[in-house]
């Protein structure tokens, strides 16, 4: 009789180490096969040269190589999950499926449908926390409602982290919530099987991107000095550049949080923001389609496609904005400080809908994360949870003087800066600020912030 197996369904957790679902699968008593679907529901919306698909494909091939070295393999398929799963259940005698939770609306719907399908076939479906430190319902206000302001959320987050301490390997007290999952101790439970094929990018209609991807590890000094360097875009290693690895789970959030807790509280705070926006998305999924503060739907955004085009191409006449957009278009990355400036410029100087910018970032950013992208753009537009009030309008010229005083970052991305070839500002700052204040004030009503 063919022996039953367990499948570990990989999604945003593309690694074998410290991986919650894989750990529990390996301890289930069944031989374990990892499983990945190149999901057409997602991929069909992307351009053929989308670099993120190349990144994912590279990670899958790397995992397949690691598994082959362990005498095992991974099932890799391309298609609609609801069509792929019945095929898998026909090919393999599956007792249970283990996976990690994904909190985006599409993923929640998909997983509910897959769970129903598996239940009909008598297959157990187990889900675990792996992408965040705390899930949506783990850090709540005393009345059981979700936080919508970051500072009190972060205080409760930290208190929860410290609520269960245990002695670590170095004899120091460490949080239970940052404990790793020692999957490597159980690799012997992987199903021994010959290597299975991985669909090529060409087979799926994609091209191999030539874009460079940041490494999954960084010198400890980057985190140690993060509070002093994070706002300086000219520094090559002023920030961690780990966003794409957090996005696709090629590194462990627990491992990085442990390091941040010891090395730099400002960096830890950035990880708390990540959890905060994730729980906002879970509790208020309407932020995908519109503003968190519904009254901001009344803002009469301008219709100016040519202005939007100039912003996209980095031809606004504001050098820090242009440098950021050209960095994004060339590398799939933009420095965090500059993201705030370009988002403020689009929404407040140009009075263009924040959703245009959010969609453009979603298309271009290698580290695009729906929760953080939506949260960041709504912050800039003033319509989010912890939002920059509408009357706070960044001056891009002053921001450049403060954070790129020698114009190293600007000259790297805007070589014609300071020459007659560089365009004049497309809108004057004082005029843009007054227009913004008047427009927002009228739409929101007197005294609205």
C-alpha cells in the first residue's frame, strides 16, 4: 500500500531553515514533500519582464538544489491553485498539508477555497504564523479592538514580546516569540525521491531579468548604526535592503528581530511597523481599495496624465524626487526617506491620487508588500492610520539639503542636474503648498486633520 505523505505548501516563505510550517510538517510523522505553485492568478497580471518572478524562480531553483542534496525534491507547478490542487491529490496520497498564513485579501480567499477542497478529500489543512512576529489578533487594545495608531500599538507589541521570556543559548533571556524552528534537526523526514522538474521562466511566459538582487545577509554594522544612517540615501549600506527577502520569506523575520533587539532599537521599530500595517490590512481590508479615513474620498484629485508621466520618469525638476524615481525605475528599489518625499510630492504638490502612486510602486518595487505599500502611501497622502496631516507638506529642496547635502545621491541618478539640460520645477513649491491646503481644507471641512 502506498504510504501517505504530508505536503508543505510554500508561498511567501521560500527557505528551509527556521520555517514554521515546514517544521511542523517534518514532525507530523509523515514523509514530507515541499510544494510550490507559480500562481497564474497573480502572474497573469504581471509584465513578462517582471524581475520579481525571476527572483522567485531563482529561489525555487536554489531550494530544489538544496533538497536534491538531501535526497529529496520539491513539487513545482504552474497554474491556478484550484486547478493544480486536484491534480496533486490524484498523483500523491496526501494525508495533510502544512502552510504558513498569508494575510493579503486574495491569499485569504484562495486559502479558504483550498481548505474547503482539501476537507472534501479528507486531507487535513494546517496553517501557521511565520511572516510576522505578531498576527492581527495577538496585539489588541484592552477592549479587544485593533489599534489604528502606531505608538500605542508598538508599546503593546513590545510588552507582548517581553511577556514570555526564556533562557537562550547564550544564557540570556530571550522572547518566546522570537524562538527559531530548528527544521534542520528533522530533514531526515523529507521524502526521499528523485529530483522533479521546475517550469522554466520561458515556459511561463516570462523573461529572465538582468536586475541585481540584494543579498539576504548584511554586515551587523548596518543594523548597529541604522538610526544614524537610515535617512542618508547616498550611503550604499545605510539601510539593510532586505525588503525583497522579507517579502518572499527567504530570510526569517524572527532571526532579524532578534538581531535588531540586540543591536538597534530603531531597526526593531521598522519591523514593528511591518506588523502594524499587516494587522491594519487584516482588520480593515478596505484599505486596498480606498482611504482608511473615508472622508478623504472627497478630495478632488487632479486629472493630469502628463504630470503623472513626468513624475514616473523622474522629470519633475525637483532633483531628490527625480533621483528617487530613476533609482526605482532602474533598480526596483528606492531609498525609504526618498519614498516619503516622492509620495508627498505626487499627492500634495501635484494633487494626484495616491492610488496612482501606490499602483506604480506595486508594479516597480522588488520589495512590494501590499500592506506596507498601502500604509505608506496613505501616510503620505494624509488619509491613513498614522498619517502625515494634510497641512504637512515636504519641501523637496529642503529635504535634499538635509539628507543629501553634497548631492551625491542626486548626481548619481540625475547626472544632468545643475546643467541647462535639467528641467525647471514643474510646479512652484509655495504655490503647490497653498493649493494643497486650500483643496484639502475645503473637501474635509474646517478643523479636519
